[in-house]
C-alpha cells in the first residue's frame, strides 16, 4: 500500500436495503476502495449515536450510515429517526471540534449496488481529503467514550 | 412466543472457545484474499481473544466443510463459530444448522462476508487480505458477546391471501385451495382473468386463450375454499408472517350480488355507451353497467359511477327499472373487510408500455398504427370486430402489415430491458394475420428471441409461411409519401441491417409490439406489503437465482409478471411454485423466526417513556402502576430503534446488543488499513 | 464497399486493417462528450432515421461495425460523415444513447488527417469556411460562395446566378467581410486550442 | 421587461436580415429586452467540429465567456439561429459533462484572458424564450391583426428540438411550441409531420442533389397540404427553402412557389407592424400572397375549421387513442 493516507471507514448498513445493496455490488463485481468495513444492523433506526462516536474514538476516520430510502423503510418509518439522529450527531461532532463531514448518511435501496459503491468511493475520497482523525491520541473527549479493553498495540498485524 | 435467553453463559467471560473458518469459495475468495495467511493470522493473533482453531477450506458450505465445523465443535469443545465466506443472506442457515447438528446453539455462529464485501469488490490483494482480517476480528469480538438464543416460533394461519386474479394468481389460488386450505383472491377489476382473458391465441401452440383459461376461472369462482373478492383492493397490511391482518376495500358494485343472477338485462337496457379502455384496450365500447366480458367470473356486473347517467343527472335508472330481481342498489357503499392470513402471494401483473411515448411510431397520430393489445382484441372472435382484422375505419382489410418488435424495450430512452414476450407475440400475430387476411407480413426485429420449448420451431413455421423478416429497429412510421407507390400508405422507414441499406416499406397497418412495464402503482403496493422494487420497478425476489419466489419479507411471495416480464407458462409455473412454498409453510403449522427482538430490563427502566412513541408496531406499552415500559415480543419486529433511544440502556436487542456492536467496532478497528504491512 | 472487397482488402497481405482493434477506442476518445460508441447493438436505428442515408456509401451502423472490426482505411474513406447533415434524428432515437453526430465529426477530422477523403468538396468547404472565420471572426458568405463554387461547382453557376443576384440585390450577402474588434484575442485562443488539440 | 443577452450570429446581419429586423420590431411590444454580446464571433456552424475539436469548442466558448463577462445580472443567453443556439448549448453541455474537456477549453480561452464556468449561463433559443418566458398570453395581447385563414406550415428544422440537452422542448420530433404560437396569432396551422425534418443544411454546398431532394420533400408536402406559407425559426432553413427553391425547381423540373418567412415576421404582421419594418420583400420566393391574405380583411366569420381526419368522416366504429400528451403538458407551462 502507498504511504499516502489511507482512511479507515466504518459503515453501518441496514439488513434490508443497504446491506443487500452491498451484496449486490459484490455479485455485480462493482469495485470500490477497501477502506470501508461494514457492520450489519437490522435497521438504520437501530443506530445508537454512541456507536458512531465509539468508532471515531477507536480510530475510524469516518463513519458512513446507510439505510432504506425515506418511505421504503422495512420498519415503516424508522429511517426517519436515523435521519434526525444524524443531524444531531453532526452538531455534536461540531461541538467536539470535528468536521461533520466525517459522517455521511446514504440512502440505498436493495437494488442500488452501483450507487452504494460510488457513495462509498466518494466518501472515502472526502475523508482522505480531510486527513486522519486523531481522536483519543491527544484529546480528552475520547476518554469519555473509549474505555476500550483492547489497545491496538496488543495486536501486531 | 418468546426469545428466552439461556442464562448460564454470560457474554465474553473469557471462557469462549471460538473456531474461525475461512472459505476459499473456489477462487471466488482465494483469488483475491490470501485465505491461508488469514486463517494462520487468526489462529495466532486472535488466540488471546478466544480463538482456539482457525481453518481454511475450499468450500465451507460443502458437506465436508460443514462436517469439519461439526467435528471441531465436538472434539475441541467450541462454543462460538465464525465462518468467513459469502453473505449471511446466502448461507447463514447452512452453518447454523451445522452448529445445531453438533449441539451448539445455532445463534452462536456468526458469518463474515469476505466475498461480497471483499474479494468481489476489491482488487488490491494485500489490502483485501488486510480487510478480511479486520472483518474477522470484528466478527470474533461480536460473537464473543453473542448469547445463545432460542428461535421464536410463530403459528402459521392456514389462510392465504392472493393479490391479483391473472393467470399467475389464479394458479396459486387453485393449488392452495385444492390442497384444502382457504384462499382470499383479491382482484381490482370486476372479473378475474387478467391480460390472458384479452388474448386470442397463445404461442407457440396457438390454442385459444379463453378455452384454456375459462375453465380455471370457473373453478376459482365455484371453489368452496376460495373467497373471491373482485372489484376490491388491499388497503393495509399489518402483522407478520403467519399472522397478517389485511384490510381490503370492496368497492361498491351498486349491485346486490346475492340477488343478481347475471342475466345481463341491465347491460342491454343501459343507454350509456362508454369506451372500454381496459378489456377492449380502447377499441370497443361497453355500457355504464357492465361485466367486462361474457365469461367474466364472477358473472356480476358493476355500475361505472363515473359514467352512469344516474350519478350525473339523478335520472335514467333504466337498469333498476328492468332488473328482474331488483338487484341494483344505487346507494350501495364500499365495504371494508379485515381478514387474517398467514401468507400472501402478490401476482399483480404488468402494464403495457404506452406507445405514445415514441411519437416517431405514430401511435395516436396515425390511425392505422395499433398496439399489440389492440391486435389481440382485433383478432379475438369475441372482440369488437368479431375477429375481423380491419383498419380503424372498421371495414378495410389490410393487404400489407408491418409488425414492429421491441417497442419501448431494449431502449435506454424508455425501458432498458427485454420484455421477453414480444418476439413470440409478434410471430404469433404474423401467423394469425396472414392466416386470416392473406396479407403480406413484415416483421421488424433487432434479434429474434425464441428461447424455450417449441418456440424456435414456431419461428421456423412463420418463416415457412412466407413472413418477411427485416433485421432493423424501425426508425419511423410516416404518412408522408415520397413516391406514387407510397401514396395513402403508412411507410415504415428502417435500415435493413443485413443489406446495409435504408428501406421505406409501404404497408396498410402497423402493429407495435409494445413492451411490458411494472404497474404504475407498483411502488405503493410494495410499500403496503413491506417489500421493495428493482431499479426497473419490478418486485425484488429474495435471490435472483435460488429464490425467485420469496421476498425479503417473510410470508410474502411473488408470482407472474409482477416479478419481471414473463410468458404464460412461466407465470403459471411461478404461481404454482409460490403456492407450493405457502403450502409447505402451512403444513409446518409454525415457523421459526430470527429471535431478534427487543426486551426491557425492568429494574433499569426509569419510566421516562422516551421509547414509547417510537414503535411503529405498537409493541411498546407503559405500565402506569409499575411505571415501567414493556415490549410485547409478539409484536416487536426487531428494528432496534427503541434500543438505540433508551437513555438508561434498559432495552436490549437480542442478536444486536450494544455490547455486541461496540465489541464489533473495536474488533474491526484493531487493525488500521495503513498500519497493515503488505502481505508477502 | 461490398463484402467481396472487404474480404480482398483484409486478405491482402499488406493490409493491416483487420488487426487495428484500437480504432474504436481511438474514435471514442477523440469525440467530444461521452460517445457511448462501444455500446452499439447494431440495431440500425441510425441508418433508418438518416434523411441522407441514400447518398452514403455505408449507413452509420455499418460504419460503426467497421470501426469495431478495425477497418481503419475503409472507415475513414467512407463518405458517410461528409453526407451527415447533423440533424440529430439518430442521436435522439438511438436506444444506446450514442452521440452519433459527434462521432461523425471525429471521423471527418481523422479522415482529413489521414488524407483519406475521397471527395474534397466537403473538406474544402469546411476549410474555406473556417479560413474566413479564423481571418475575420465572422463567416463571409460572398467570399465563401465565390471561392467554393468556382472551385467545385463552376457548372452550377448559371442556375445559381438568379439566387446570387437576388441575395446581393436584396443585401442578404455582403460584398465585404465584417471583422470583429479583438481579432488578436480570438487568434491567440485558437492558436492555444490547436496546440492543446495536438497534444491529445 | 425581461433582459436577455443576445447572440445574433453571422447570418442575422446578412442572409437572415429579415429575421433580425422583425425580431427588433416585435421585441418591444412583448417586453423582450435584448442586449447584444459585444464583439461576438462566429460559432463555426457545423463546419469547425469536423476539422478540429478543441478549436471548434474554443471558438464557441469565447462567446460564452464574453456573454458572462458582460452579463451584469442576467443568466440567459438567447440565440435566434438554430445552429448558433445548438453550438452554444452544446459547448456548455460538454464542458459540464466532461470537466476535463471543460478545463482544456478554458485553458485555450486563457490565452485570450477569458474564461467560462460551464453551466453559469442558460442558453435559450428565441422561440423557447417567447413561449416559456414571455408567455403566449402576452403575445395574444399584442395581436391586433389575426392571421385569419392563413394556412401556415410550422417548420422548426432539426437543431432546435434536437438533441435538446436541457429538455426544454415538448418533443424531439413533434414539438408543438411553434404550432401554439401560430394559433395564438390566429393562423391556421397546417398538420405538417415533417416539421423537424432537415432542410439539407450545408449540403447545398457539398452535395446539391442530396440537399435538393430534402428541400423538395419539405416543399412538396407543404404544397400538397395547401399551405400559403411556411414559417421557420432558423436562418439556414430559410435560406435553403427560400434561396435554393429556384435551383431545386430547376433541378427537378418542378415549379413550386412556396414562400417561407421567419416566425417573427408573422408575429410582427399580427401585431399590426408595417411589413417593410419586418423585412418583407427580402425573401426570394415572394410572400406577397401572405400580405394579400391579411390585407383582405374578411368579414368576422369563423375561419374554416382544420380538415377532419379521414377516419372521422367514415364514422369510425372504433374509438382511436388520439391524444397529444405533450400538448397537455405544454398547456400547463404556457398558461402560467
């Protein structure tokens, strides 16, 4: 891998739409950069803001939240809740002095593999442009959120 | 029905014994991810996270692969399993069953998708391998905090709802009803039969559509196990697999169906003629009180309130006056029915592409340009011309006819897919029109797609009959002559691509083989039933190859053209297949569900009620007396919104607990992309 | 070009035509916008729509097939691009959204470069037209017409005369060209543009 | 007054003077305020693309750059010539579609200390502006001398409705904008299926037989459908059908006399403006008959209804699906 900055992205997907979109991107062999690592939730409504901060605190440079298009939620309307929480998280991040652009909300239906891939790619580029996020290295906010039992150093790759 | 936790193992107590199994999937994964290295790494580096064994194998999903896991569970006493392979949507069941066979709680098995999410989408082998490791480490952390779960079982209500009374829906309904279970068949139009009832002949055998369809329609109408609800629409669907509550609007027919004998006198006497845009495809007329066609099932008319003189002026009432059984009820109101069903089959069919969208073909501008559906009616002995194939003047028989394929299909400006039936349909028209009129027939095609049994043979036959085939997508149909011979004709301008020259072919009649489109309201319907649509607007099946019948929503199945363009045999097959799936469910009487449910830990609940407004399924109730919230697992669908919202962390979501996801985040981030050294 | 010729030309040992499989890519790359040329399904909508197809030696569709086959010389010799009237009928009808008209422009340019135009009328006309524009910044019908007709249609002049006179007498044609103010600027821009085109 | 940047194009000062004169004459009454781009240059017609891509687009882009320099506020550029309109729109579109291409064009412009931001201007054809911005209601208010009984062919040619990068027109092949304008002027619109067929373009200079055949098709249909006059929105179409009609007749041994006027001339006529102000008489195929038709003020009786479609007369037993969806769509926009 090149010595240029490679961001680490955590992506939260909804079991019904965006996770299927990721599957579809796979079956269609649509390429995107390997920087993203996905976590499957049942619904974007399950996304507890703590997860996002936790991810950033633990070394993620950006977090992508994905769900069904408004009006297409498998659970009727829970993705709207995700939307509201997303706005909240952006404001909170700003409060922490972190670029809100480090989190992105993406709607992707089960049919939108290509869209999912391109959104991932563009988000990775955006975060790459923002540069690394050194949360936890030198600021106090993190301590509140990282009582991580595992230290990265423990695991030499 | 509950998701009872087995309390004896508290999550991540350091006593986890985890097995990691990395699948090559032939070269699908191994071609990009260094699986050997990954397994080796997991064994060494994740030891202290409880990994006792890590193996790679060509095909984990093969029986040998599964035995491998079962053996390790038994011999090494594994109590957690990670399978790094394809998407859980494909093989989760497989590996859970394997675990269960070895006596391990199936929910202690977790899949990591290193095919769909790694090897198929990445090319940089080093980076892909690194990502695979990170994802496995995430999986390991997550599974450590997983607790054994007992699958919830739900009883399956043996009654089934079939939506759509076309050939696919009819087939489904009959299969299930014949097996002795009750079916509600809901149809929007006044009669069942769908598009097939409008056709004259069916390819490739050319047997008469009505002759083969009407017996089926009749047995639906008379079947003791089928409640037929025509002129009705589904408005709301609540509940879940095995236990849906469906709200159906039975539109007022303005006819007392009990009293009506279907004698048809009302239609005779009704003075109001209306263009029949549905059954006669706009070519013929019907009355304001009508049954769409003679063999209609049920044989009960409908009063068309938008056109009936009585509703306009308050006078006329001819039908009421002449009805021998006094069955006309002008003030009849819509009825709302609530029915309980265990499974639902959607067979809502298709719509014809609106040929007006291609003005260069002249439909709507040039009278003698017809659509395929119009020709079906025109050739049908029961049609507006009694089967006489004539121009729109109603008398002239065409001497030359041009049939244009792929109208609105295989065209990025309209529908970028092949509508499947148009080639065969066009060949059928070529045969019928030639047979009845002796006219010279041209077929303009891009490619002849005559796949499937006896189809190409039919193509051969039509060739024999002297049909002239021109390979080229027609550019335009014009009424502007350039030569004497073109005067008074429709001129089809096309490049004969096999000759490499532009040709202008004068004909009397043009037939547009218009493509198939999803119904306008498909997306609303999908929303009502909680399923989704493809980019082109067809219902999405659970798996394009292995499960083209189920949907991602348990208990909802799809059949016929609603899932994608297909011909009659395919629709019938899919209708029957959907029925078979439902029957097996019914026979099992109950089914296991993902025990993914939320539950409240009462002692932690502060009674703040923040969660109370969040549940769209009304699963959350607040107990004023104890000042605590409770979640009804029967109603809970497991979305987890309330779990995320609870400020006290008093709500836990099984299978997706905070601990699990927090742990997975940590696991995923133990290795940074750029910290990963390039693999040798 | 008949198929017979096709065979002979490709069977001709000196002819490298049938090996030139980069041709399609090259044409697509040189075309403004996204040409979608590689998407052609050979349906013939273009050839059917073309109002001047009768005078073309190949229909556009066939020309695209030749590009695919790498028949560089045959393709660039074709009069098709020069007969194209830029009416965009094929463009709006093409089921694959191929920018056919722009591909034709590209082929003209390549033909001139490769000196493969069979008939110089069209290239000359364009050159003369552009010559005027590059000189004055405006087109100059009178100059254009006289130069062009004398060279290519001397015999047409009699039948043209009434029109020419009409146009002149009604002052619909100027005897002298109009020149824009900042000709220097325009020339600089075009000079730079030509350099840029060259490096592409 | 709505302000527009005007790109006239070369022919407006020469071959299509009638178009320019009539445009000037009608713009005041309909409140169309045109500001000509200072020092604009030729758009290269369809000639430059075939010689060299980058220079061709740079040539066009210079006008866009000048326009945005001089725009002060307004974003709309209006071109009365179809070829000019298409070229300006095309350059803007491709610079947008392919940023890399856009950059190279701007690099060329930089040599003249100019630059253009793709998408910063809106390129409109004159007809588009009159129909969709000014509105037919305004036009109607100005009609003092309805073109009663005048059978007019609405001829648009190719480059206005196609390729229509920004989806401005009701249809690519059968747009109804011009028809509606003519109806508003009180004219009787001839059903003319060839309304967007090509006039032959520069073929008159390259392959005359090709061009003459195309011109013949257009005139023959107009003649067969008993039109008094054709009307157009494009100098090239006007030149080919008017200027070359004689030579075409000579070529085929035919004897057509089919005048063709710019739609602005007919507007002016209906507005009661003096014919000479509108450039009448500049056409080679005299449009005298048009003036006569209008001059003779027929008593106020309803003009003959357009000919019924033959099927109707034969008492069609089958209803036919005759609807022009785009007309419906259009009505919404126009009567705003």
